[in-house]
C-alpha cells in the first residue's frame, strides 16, 4: 500500500517552502517547489553559511484534473520578476488541493496527486 499524501510531507516545513514555477499541460498541472526540509528528513543537509534553512527542489504533479481555478496576482510595478514565491496557505485533502501564495491562488481537484523530489 502506498504512502498517504499527508505522510509525504513529513519533515517538510510547507510554511517555509517556496513555489518556483507553475506549468500547465492538458489535464496536468505541475508546481515546481523548493521544499524546506526539517532535520529529521532523510535528504536534510545543514544549511550553508548565511542560510537559515535546508531547501530541496521538488514537484507537486496533479493529473486527471476535473476542476481547476487559478487566480494570478498582479506583480507590483518596480518589483521585477521573482523566482521564489512564499506560501501563505497550503492544503491537500483527498483529491482536492488549495494553495494561496505570493504568485496567486490555486484550487483544484485531480484524480492523481504526486509528490516528487529531485
């Protein structure tokens, strides 16, 4: 039996993680992430000089999307392009996913939700 979605976030501080990119293809959505790992995570490495956290790249991949709502936030003039977006709220419950972050809000329902780390 596979691991539950919630257990795949064990030892990951979602509130300190960041969104890097949103990729939409047909009925699939991929969120490229920088996951903030806690010391108990098997891929954890001590932060380098001047760093506070251990970040590890990964992805959330949603396939078989039956409902998708994206509300993109407008960038403030003069801010330039950000490469990492802070997460405000994050929730996965069964086949439903909701996230609010600096990039915007994402709400969806998908047949498959996978957590991938690089």
